[in-house]
């Protein structure tokens, strides 16, 4: 990961966006900023803008669509912010002051690196990226995230970082996990439970049918997903495992009570049954936030989730 702590906005924003969108989201670790947003009244924050990152974000949002910036604009601005300004400034506080995303969220920014497939052929690149991150940041565990979302102080001089691994790939365990630990970091593993439960001879076809990207290392009839034993080991080693629905679905795919039971209720129950611990965090395919679909939002709350990860935010949606 190249050092990216420019204090001035990039001049050619269109070119910067094009460069960001040219990356391989399935194979590359993609840096991103997320807004920490609590929807619990006692912990809700104001909407002031603060610090270097806040000023840069205002600049990018203003050049995208001014005061009417959409959620897509907000995600684009955060993506450019991470691509060109990811490293902390010399005198920057570990956790930024409150920023506002064009009315879509208000809270401090936290850094994340989003990984999907981590095949052996890319292990050197993944290792370099994680080692560089380990030198500059301290990873966020579940208790740390709870504290940040509740407005607590960050306990550490290095800024917080959330390394995230999506889909529950076998190579996330075989390749990425040892590299993550070598860098001194803890990760978050979001898994679609039906992928884990699919018999090995059918996993390739399941992935192809459910928007789970594969590589040349994967083949028909071979094991593509982690096992439950491996996920239990992930948890035992101090990492977080969270829900990515049952079938790797998007929020728009949840239309019936049967969908709710399978994708939200059953998937969480399956994780808790196999891992022997509570699972209260959810992420959708395509990264939809909480607050845009009242019917599904209600189902998410009633299924017992407390936290939602999306493309632009980490949201605390209800208390314990």
C-alpha cells in the first residue's frame, strides 16, 4: 500500500475516480473510509466538519454534486479520500472529528481495507499491504468498535483500522489469516452461511450463481469456502466473524417473510449455533446501509442485529 497522505485535494477528480474504479475489487485490498454512525439517540453526534479529512471530504462532495450529493456521491468521495489520503498526517488525531456526508451520516471516520478473494498467487501483495497497515494502524476488535460507536475514546496512538474479508473464501483462511496475524492485526470475516454449508462438490456452482467472485485457482468440484471448523478457529484466534446473509443477497432481494427468515434470522442462528457465540453484525451484498428500506430495516432489528456495515458507514442501529 503506497503512502497516501496528501494534504491537498487531487486536482483532477474525474481522473482520480477513474483510477479508483479501474481496480479489481475481487482481488485487491481496497482502502476505504467509513463514517461511524450511531442511531441510538444518546450517542448521536452533531454534523460539524473537522480536520484535514473533513475539509478534503467537503471539497470532493462539493465538486461531485454540491449540497445535493447522493449516497453514491458520498461513497465516491470516501473512495477517493482513501485512495489518496489514507495515511494519517503527522499531527492528526487517531480518530477524526465529526464529519457529515451530505446529510447521509454524521460521525468520525474510521479506515478499513476491504478484501475479497486472497488466492496464493497474490499472497506477496496481500502480505505487503497488511504489513504496511500493521506498521501504521491498530486494528479494531468487536469491543473496540462498540466503544467507538458509543462515543468512547480510542485507546491507542495509532489510528484505528478495520481489515475486512468478505465471502468466507477458503483462501481467506489459508492465505490471508496467517499474513494478517504476522502483521499484528485482527480481522473481520463476513460470511454467507449457505456458502459454508454447501457441499464441496457444489461450492463452485453456488459461488457462480450468487455473485461470489472466483479465480483461476478455483475449479468445479473443488473446495472454495471455509469450513465451520476453520471459522471456529478464526474466532478462537481473536478475530470477528459476522453475517453476510445466507446466500450473499442484496437488500433488494429480501421481499418475503421466507426471505427474511433465510437471509437474516436463519443465517444469524446458523452462525451462533456453529461458533458458540453471539453474532450481531450484518453486511449486505452491494453494501446497502440501514435506513433506506423501512420494511427490511424492521426485519434487521427484529432479527437481533446491532451493527450494520455498508459502503459508507458502520452503523449502530440499536442497543443490546
